[in-house]
C-alpha cells in the first residue's frame, strides 16, 4: 500500500511539474511571438531591376521567417513593377518614403 501511494504521489508531482513547464513554455512562446510581431523590420526597395525584383520576391515569400516585411518599392518607371508589386506597396514619389 505504501508503494502504491508513493508511486501515485510521484506521478502527481510529475504531472504538476509538466503542467507548470508547459504553461510557462506556452506563455514564453506567446510573448516571443508578440515581441517578434512588434519588432518586424520594414524594408523599402529603391530600384526594381534584377536585384530589386529579387529582393522584393524574397521578402514577400520568406520575410516572415526573418521578421521582415516590405514597406514600399520605388522605381523610376512605375510600369516595370505594376504587374508584380501590389499597388499599396508602390511608392510613386521617393520623397515620401519616410511616411511608409
């Protein structure tokens, strides 16, 4: 009887410990996710040539992995990027980049 009680207490202690650990772990994950979202690096691309187009594509497809998001894309010739860059990301006047 003593052994059964001892094993039951040990199991309860273990369950309690695991519950605390997972609760702490989940709260850390939530806090980290909130901080990561708040600290997202916004990147503006000036020039939509070969390098600019590559950077835009990479940031749009994998930016979340690295906490990056596209703020704007500017190019001297707007028609070059009309097809691949969403209108809200197209910056028409480079002097307005700080507003993004």
